[in-house]
C-alpha cells in the first residue's frame, strides 16, 4: 500500500529542548491508515498533525476497543536517527490487537510507515542528552454503532512527541506505594496488552498514590493480592541477595521491551536472574534483613527508574539508602548508550531510520 504524503503548509516552531516535558508537544505530521471489514487496510496517509473529524458514536469511545504502543527515536551524536527494537513493539501491538478483536496490521508495513513519518519530521528529534522523540502508534474502533460487537472499521495512527524525562525525578529515585485496595488486571484479562483500558483502570490507584506523596502505585496480582505485578508505566526488578528478580509474565503483566532488554543485559553481566513470583512478604523480609539491595522500574518512557522507597500499609521502607544503586546506574548507562549509538550494540537492537 502506498502512503500519500501531504506536507504541512504551517510548520510549528520547534520546542526548547531544555524545557521538554513528556508528551505535551507534537510534531508537524501524523500517520493515519483506514480499515474496513471486507476491504482490509485500504488507505494510508501522512497528513499535517491536527484534529480528527469523528462522529460521537465511534465504538472506541464507548467500549474502549483501542490499543497503543510506545517507543522512541534517538538522535546519535553523528546525527543518525535510531530506533530501539521497533519490531518488538509492532509484534506486541498485534498481540494486543488479537486480544481486543482488532484486525492484524502487517508489521513490516507499520515499520515502513513509522520510518516515513520520522523522515518527514526528522528535524523534530531533539539532540540534548536525555531527550528523544517519543512515538505513539495506536489503533481504535471507528465504526459508528452502539451495539457491543467488534467494530467493522478502524484507524491505525502514529503521532510523534519530542520528550524529556517521564518522571520529574529523572534518574533520581522514585517513591512507590504498593496498592492494597484496587487491582489493575487478572489473568485472562488484558493485562498483557497495551489496551487503553489498562491505563484507565490504573488512574484511581495512581491518583491515590500521588495524593499521598508517592510517584506511582505498584500493583499486586488481582487474585491473591500477594504477588508483585508492575507499576503500570514500568515493569519492576529487585536485587535480592545478589540475585536479580522480576515478576514472571503471567498474563496480567505487560511484556515490556525494556524489561526484555534489561533481562538480556543482566544475563550478559553473568548476574543471576530469575523471572518468578515475588510476594510482598518476601520483599519486606528481604528489606528488613538488609538483603534487598536495589529496586528499579523499566519502561520505554521511564527508561530505568531507581526505586528509593516502597511503602506498604502506611510504612515506608528505604531501598539502597534512597540513592541510585550501582546496577540501576549501570543498566541505565548501558541501555541509553546503545539507544543513542554511543556504545556497541552486541544484540543488534538498534535500527537506523533511512
Ligand atoms: C511507555 O513506556 O512507552 C508507556 O507506554 C508507558 C506510559 C507512557 C503509558
């Protein structure tokens, strides 16, 4: 399918890279493809970024049949534009699509569309250390109907946003509270997808956490309410007595691209790592006996985010002296080094935009 490109006649001023927030500014163009039952994906355009004309009855607004992805484009010191494992995102998008009865999107085509869009807006990729171009692919049900059934029309879009750090803390440790009232997901649900509804369901816990002075809520499993799952915007890792431990993918946790990359980087350092169930009790005991050496979150938006304290039922436990642990710092440096093309890429993760 050819992509029609309609360049903007009104390019926007580029934002000051020093004051970039996360996801507040958008580039000059957007990608949009259309699907209709019987026709398949039949049209693809790159258009000036701007409002969509949609009827109030589109199904995504009523029944949350929508999914998204998140990845970044980095500017290397020599000016090259680099993507980090983008094929993983489009594969995961199709797993989300499958679970939400959204039609398959050819992954090579999606990557091609992304490359074309980035080339159109290439000068929006910031070069300041720690900044990047955040990429947001998303798919939503656009049939106008109120009956509950899979939509017969969809739009697949990509928008781009030059960003700074996701958390205002940057690489400084965040304060996390373990949520004991609400749950994010249960096995058999959509926790493993990037279904938009997963994020709607997390808002209440996040609001509560922030009202109490925490950065984010850490979710427990929805059945026994004992096992650590994820933060919603990040997967989590703990270093306990020399071993790195992360919750196993149980169906209710997002299989993060950064999570997978961290696992491979840790294994390469020959540090023991296991993906298994981790209970709150185990964590608290490890912290009390001094064996919980480090904790950190991983995510595309958040990168590596050291966890300085974990709170549970009103008691705050300090981790790694509320500082940046050696492993977290090392992983951050290694990961961003590969992403920005400063370090060798032994895994072949980086794809240049050409
Ligand atoms: C990401 O890390 O890209 C995410 O999707 C998390 C959040 C910004 C929703």
